[in-house]
């Protein structure tokens, strides 16, 4: 059982909010989520704890009425002021919430006192004709380069563990619009490979795949493509690699004005021509001057693994970055990258997992983040109807 970590996420909070007058929280069935950590209040026997969000597989849904918090798995049992579970008829199960915008205070648990009440069934609206970037969802290929078609990506003895089986050009043709790429430092520049490029028989440079994407965007002016770099190269090497891509600056989006105005709409991106977004996880060391965005500034992302390649899966949905919960927000809405894959790609497992993608996105990760996933990242995207999950999410706008 995972518990809450010691983190500094409270720095993300709008602490200067003025409390509103409120006698009770609104009635309904909710997840009670810590603003600071993104963890949910869960019943554990006769008490309550903070656990990673996991739908209702972990006693995390609460009926709220008249200041009482009744667990849906234990009818008649409510949270007492002593943070135990007791009969809802007891007077000490009535709490006095105070509202701060979309946040609440009603008890302190695990050092956390500020909470979101996220409806188990969130409100949805029809997708607008011209949605903003943070309202759209894109099919994303995890380790898109590790496909065995475009070239080598690992030493021969592990080259069989392909995350995808179709090359980048085919992925683009199939509707993939997000690409997760690992780049490593070599004497030849930024090379796409797993862990180390040593012994890779047919290495492919980053500029080769980026050129494929730029060419695609030039020929398909309505499309938007996003690249996520797991980045192990220095800034100078990355800049040199980007300079090799012809026409890159014509399509590269630099997120100017987003912090003040929010994300642009689809038509604004199309009209500007700037439809290629590149994120890096490396950090800030000058590479952002080349238009490569530091991912933690602009996105939230859930922990990457659902478990091993075989057996049961872990559907809990929590941040891979302790300092930034999935619920983080601010002057603009961070884009939500939802990882949905295992440690090792196995076709039978991926088929099953991808068939459950929409359900996990809507029932687990969407309420955990209080936002709709913008990128659904999977292995073997052509199996299990992952594209259907993307279409389902693109039919609505979610509001917690």
C-alpha cells in the first residue's frame, strides 16, 4: 500500500485565498483529495489514511451530506472528528467545512488540511468547435522510436522488446500525434536508444525522426504533433541536432503567452503554422532558448508503470513527480500526460490494457487529476483500440 510522501507541493497552492461563508460542503459523492499532495482520503479498517488515487478499488469514495463523510463501501459509517470511522448518527461525525474557492478545509489528515471535493461522476460538456489545446486528447506512442522498423534501438539481445512495431511515418499516418523519444549522448550527436547506445546496430539520430514530423506537418496543415524527450544529452548537442532539421522553426511552437492567456485554440495553432511542440525532461540549462520546453513547467504526468508485462495491473493514478501533484494548476491549466503501459511490452497484455484505456482514463485518472488526459501514452498503439479511447475523450470537455 502506497502512502503519502513528504513533499513540497504546498508551494504550488494559492495560499492567499479568502474563505467564503459556508455552513456545509455540497451534498454528493466525492473523492476527497489533498490539494498539496494529490492523495485521496481512504477508509482503512476503523480509520482513514491518505492513499494514491485508485478509483473505488481502495475505499476512496465518500457520500457527503450535512457535514458528514460516509464511505460508500461502509454504509452508515462516517469520519469522526478524531479521524476514526464511527456511526453516522454520532454527533462527532459532523464537520464544519470552510470554503476557499474550489478548495475546502474540514479536518487535518497527514499534515494536510486543504482539500478538493471531486465528484465521482464529473460534469461534461460537448467539445467546442474550436477547442483549446488543453481540451484535446492525442494518441501518444510510448518509446515511439523503439519500433524495429526505422533502425536499431538496443543491443541485439534485447532488441526484441519493441514498444511499437510500426515506423514513425506509419505512426503519423495512423493518427499518432504524441511521440515519446529517448535521446542519448554519443559522438554522433543525439541518438535514439534505450539506456545506452553501445552495441546498437542501426542507430537513428533525433533529427531524422523530427524531420519526418516536420515534413508531415508541412503536408498536413491541420495537424498538431507533440514530442516528449527523455533527454540525456547536453544543451549544445541538442541545439546542434535541432539545427539539422530543415523547416523546424517554421512549425515549432514556443508557448509564448500561455502563462498569461492560457493555451491556444486549434485554429490559432493552425493559422500560425506553429504546430510542433517539443518537451524535455532534462531541466533548465539554456535548451529552452531553442524552443524546447521543460516539461515539468507545462504538464503533469502520472507514474509511468502499471506493473510487469504479465499478470494483474495497477490502475492507481498519481504523479510521477513528488513536487507536483496531478491536480496542480495555476495561471494556466497544465497539460495532462497519462501513461498507460507496463514495464515490458507484450502484445497480449497490451491488447487487453489498451482495450481498457478509456475506462481507466475516465474513471481513474480524470478524477485523480481533476482534468481530462491530453495525451494517452501506450505501447503497441495499434492493438486494443487505443484510438477509440482517444475519440471518446475528444467528444467532451470535463469539469470537476
